[in-house]
């Protein structure tokens, strides 16, 4: 009986101890700011509560004795406090320290434009490149709607903040692409060779870039190719100007894929429909094949192989300015090959390895002839400036490169990166005219080593010092280039970044055929960026100063380098505003650049603003997509004030003092994604320069024919046609694994 | 003998008490779940389930409900930072998976989180997060072919996918009908096991007509 009583008492005791103790307090961060929604738990029990909007929490517990009270909030380090529960109310005030967190930390690379799906904070998305009106899916043309990039209508390339096209380097998976654009044609800017759909990530730095890259005084554009595609598919593209076909085969386990595509572009039909100002005696005709193989290795590594081959042929005839009635006939045959193999692998313990090797080859065969009114080759006129227009130029470029970068993560989100690269550039030229054949060759073996580290002092303050050492075999010289970036987070969406660096570049090899006793070209960058980036809005303002301490000088004929005592500067202010939120379904961005730049380089007789710079320029890009109808409309307006042009009628003091008229272009494109049969299709219609605005990129002058006032005559450099049109239909038949799943399960 | 009896009695008391404590907590949590009206209520339920789960250490169900309510709270609050909320959901799901590696309903949670993150920027995210969602559903179906919820979630998802991308009403309808067929013979393994979705499947199917 006694026993029974004890048991009953015990039973009761188990419940009689349920006298409740109240636990209250507050949760704040280490700066005293309220943390709402933090959880407070009596460890090992069910009891606890959440902090409210004032940071206070309170709960009651029936537990007795010593317990740990735990406060946790996502993004903060968890804190445990020991409490004694003995009937008295308990009060605890927590102070949580913010945990190092990549998503919340300040962005070191805020000075550059990033387009990526993977990173949370990006200004652009990869899809934007394909849907910007006027760009016709050309990567460089889309980047020209961002501040810092100048629009130069008569020449291809990235002209960044008063820098020439040679001052920008473009890479794919870390490997430099020597001939990113189609070969130059006088007076007509060429597109980039690569489709934006090859890439999942784009980093466009308009200055102050990392020590991991080099050999660019102004800018780097780094493109990262896609990994394994989502699904297997067959693609066909049809347009009055091109036809393409290709496939991607993705392995069932999604560990590997391969693909192949062929693309043929021929503008003869287009040029019949849309009259062109120059006389194309051979319409541009391009054949491109490319192939890829991608393979996921053990431990989430990735091996990617890409190969590209293209041939381009065209012939274009323009009236000669040197003699009335004669014409210059320019023809170009280009062959280009690019292949790269990249491999990245996590090695465990915070180590990561990134390697790439590439081979590129480019061959231009250029022939220029003076022709008469009947398009027949003229015999020698005995006038040298005319006869020298009979020439042939064969140009071969080989580039082999290899690069390895190792990264070690330490202490939450800090990183240390170091690596090395070698480039082997071999160029050969053969120029022939009435005076004979002039072969030349130049070879540069370039090596570089670099190291940088990302140091997060707090989540809000990060510092990235870097150093790069380079050696050029051609110059037989070394250089050192330090870089630094400091970023400070002002609020949840805004931050300040300061970038500094010394940037060096080997002078353009074509000027170094006869003499190589030169130094590297050098520019110093100072950049200050304020950025506000939330999911709906992006606002950026950048101020920069670029000091060209050393630029190349050449002889008057622009043939041989004479020194690296050229110099110049560029300074300016840039604004960018993007808004995806205010108007439902409408996305727009506005960019503006102010640029003040002058330089004395190449054969400039004085310091002047170069032809590839405009004082004010900007863009407005608008996109609207109707998801239900799968229909989108895009508009863009690009404008700039006039650019300098060379007028030989002026004395040397007036060099480049003339300005063209202001530039303006309004562009429209439409995309519609209907389902045609079993194919997912995209119909794209585009019109560039909708309002037929007059665009003048500069003037070409005669070297001998003068008008009645004794002035050399000129013609305006204008686009081949005032408007350009695009119409294309892209079809893809996808073997969608999700559809297979549905069907096999029903 | 007396001592032994006493020890046994104490153990029995302790055991039954612990058992009923867990069950009581689950009942209380599920009751709160059905009564939660605001995102804050839902987050409180989630925190409660998380505490139960952390204290129990070996039970996946409280983690399941903690994740589910966290996801629901994310949907209830249109202003919520869905990526941040998804981080929390994923942490909870990871703990549930560690205890129960091949649970169809946990895979369903993975799909729901992926869809939640997808909606932040559907235009740009559908390829990556859509693939994650599809993979989770495939795993859920394999883990338990009789579970109607993977079909319900997939149907719900496909209803919002434009026809041009292989979704639409017709596709969704087939999936929801399949889900309802499975619901008609579905029995949860215990009173605390997931038992939701039949009404939702009916409602969503009605929207497909």
C-alpha cells in the first residue's frame, strides 16, 4: 500500500511541479538594433518563443533547474546563456553578432557590371543580352547601353572611358579571345562572333578590375560558358539572312553533354531588299561550325571543351576620293579558329582549382584594288597615293595560352587566390604593293603571375589587395601592377566601393616589327562607386579618373613605334538606373556617361580628344513581356554628342578639333514565343534606327583632290544603310525530361 | 524488490510522460497550424515545431512541419524576402533528410522551396529552379508512388507554366486527376504524418476546367 502511495505521489509530483516560470527578455544585434523573428529556446525542451517587432520575447516554462537558453536568428551567430529556473521570473537580454555571410556581405566587385543567374546581386541577367532592342543579340552592343562604353559606329570593339579598342580584353572562361569580333571592314563596325546563349555569366569591368586579369589598360569583359544544359534539344534557325541547325545531347544522368551547330549567313538577299550605300560586289557570306563537350567530374568538378571555326568572305566597293571616277574595291577573306578547354575542381579543405588552355588562329586575306567606272582594275596611274591603293595584305595570328588559378577559402568567406598564365603570340604579315613584297613577323611570349585576397573585416567592410607581375618576351621587360579594392556597406542595399590599380599592356605588336626596345603602356585607375541594388531597383553612380602615364607614339605613317612617351587622361561621371518594379511587367534602364578625355598617342601631333570619345552619351532601354501571350516588346534609344574627327585641311593646332553631329538611334524589337507543332519557337523582329535619323560617324578626306576653295574634299562615314532590319525564327525541339517523367508516371 | 518496483514505476512514469509530451506537442502544433492566420502566427508555429524537433533529436516529423509552416509563412507574407525564408526552410529540410533520407513528403518540401525561389524572378530563374523542382518531384514519386502530393504539387506548378514551355491547364489536369485518384485510397501512416492536399487538389483541378 505504501508503495502504491509512493507511486501515486510520484505521478502527482510529475505534474505538481508544473508551476510555471516566465522567461522574458530581448534580442538585439551587437549594434543594439532590434532583431524581430529571432527564436529563443530552452535547450532540450519544447519551450521557447520568438522575438516580436520590438525585439522582445516572453514565454512560460514548467521546467526546473539549470538550462541553456538559446537565441538564434538566420544570418547571426547563435548565443547560449545558462539560466537557473527556480520559480523566479527570468530575464535575459541577448546580443547577437552578425555571422559572415556571402549573401549579406558587401560586394567587392561592385565596380563592374555582372550578368549572372547564379549570383544574387546582379545588374543584368543573361537574358537581357538577347532582348535588348538594337543589339540584335550582340554582347558588345548590349554592353554599349551601359555607362562607360562608348558607341563608335564605324569600328568594332569595346571603347571604354576614353580608351581605344586595343585597351579592352575579352575572355571566355579565363582564356583571352584574340579576335572576338569579326574582322574589320573600313567604316563598318562588326559584330562579336559568339552567341550570348553560350554564356551563363558575364562580368564587364569598365575599370579597376582584379589582379587576376591583365594586359588591358581600360577594361576586361569576362564571359563564363554554360555548364551542362537543362535538356537535350534540336535547334533550327531561319531568317532571310541566315540558316542554322544544331543539337545538344544531354546524358540521362545529366553528368555530360555534347553538341554541334552549323550556321550560314549570307546577306545577298537582304542587300537586294534593303539597298546599301556601298556597292557590295560580294555580299558577306559566313560559315560557322562549333562543337562542345561538357563533363561533370567527381566532386562537382567540370570539364568543358569548346571549338569554333568560321570563314567570312566579303567584297565592298566605294568611290575613291583621290580621283573622280575611280573606285576602291576592298575584299576580305577570313578564317578563324578558337578552341578552349577549361577544367575546374574543388580539391577539398576550401581549395579550388580553375584551369584553362586555348588555341586560336586567325587569318585575314585582304585585297584592295583601284577600279574604274566599269569595275575593272586600273593600270598604274603614276599618282602614288592612288597606286598605293593597289595592295594585298595577308595576316596570320596564332595564340596559345594556358592559365591556372588556385583559390583557398578561409575564415567563413575570406579567400586567397593566386595563379599564373602564359601566352604565346605569333603573328606574321605579308604586305605587297607596287614596290614589292614586305613580309614581317613578330613573336611574344608573355608570362604573368598574380595573387589577391578577399578580406572581410566585417560583413560590411571588405578589402581586396592584389598584385600582378608580368613579363613580355618581346620587350624583354618585367612589370609589377598592384591593385586594390575597398568596399563598405552603408545599408542592406547600398554600398560604397573604391578601386585603385595600375594597369599595364604590351604595345600593339604590329607597331613593333622593326624595333622592340619599348616599355609597357601604363594607366592608373581611381574609381569611386556608390551602388544601391535591391530586387526591384538598381542605382549606380561612378566617378573615375584614369591617368594614362604611358601611351604608344608612332611615326606619322602610323607604321612603327617611336616611343612610349605618349600620355593622356580620362575622367568622368556615370549614372545607371534600372527599375523592374514600379510598372508591372515593365523593365527599363537609363544610363548616362560624362567623359572628359584627351591624349597624345600614336601619330597625334598634339594632345586632343580622340575620335572614339563623346563628351555626353546615354541610353534608355525598355522591355515589356506579356507572359500569358508569350510576347515581348523592346525599345532602346542610344544617343551621344558629336565625336571628334580628323580634318587634314586644318593646321596641326586644330587636330581633331571638329565634331560630328550628335548621334541618336531609336531601335525596336519584338519577340514572340509561340508553340509551333511540337517545337518551342521564338520569332524575333527588329528594326534599328526606326526614325531614320541621320548618323555620321566621321569623315574621310581625299589626300589630293581639292574643291573650289582649295580644301581637300571629303565624304561622311555613315552606316551602310540608314535602317537595319532583322527577322528570324528559331525553333527547338526539346526532349524535356520532365515531360518524360510525367508520361512514364501516368 | 521494492526498489526494483520503484525504479520500474519511475521509468514507466517517465516514459509515458515523455511519449505523451511529444504527442501532446504535435497535437498542439498541428492545432496551431490549422488556426494560424497571419505570417507571424505561422512563423511562431514553425518555431514551435523546430523546438520540438531539436529537443526530440530523432523525429523527422516536427522538422517536416517546421519547414512546411516556414514555407507557408513565406507565401502568406507577400513582402517576405523569399530567398532568406528559403534559406531557413532548406536548413530545416536538411535536418529532416538527415533523419529520414528517403521520405517522399520531404522531397515535396524541396520542390516547394524551389518554386518559392523561382517566383522571385521567374523569367530568369525558371531554368535553374524549375530543374531543381522537377528533380525533387521525381524523387518524391520514386520514394512513395502512392503519395498523392507530388502529383498535386506538380499539377499546381504546371498550371502556372505557360503552354509554350510545356505546362498549361491540360497538363495540370492530368496530374491533378492522378493525385485525386491516389488521395481516394491514401492513408497517412500516423495521425501526425502529412495528411493535407485533397481539398487543394480538388480546388486546383476546378481551376483547370
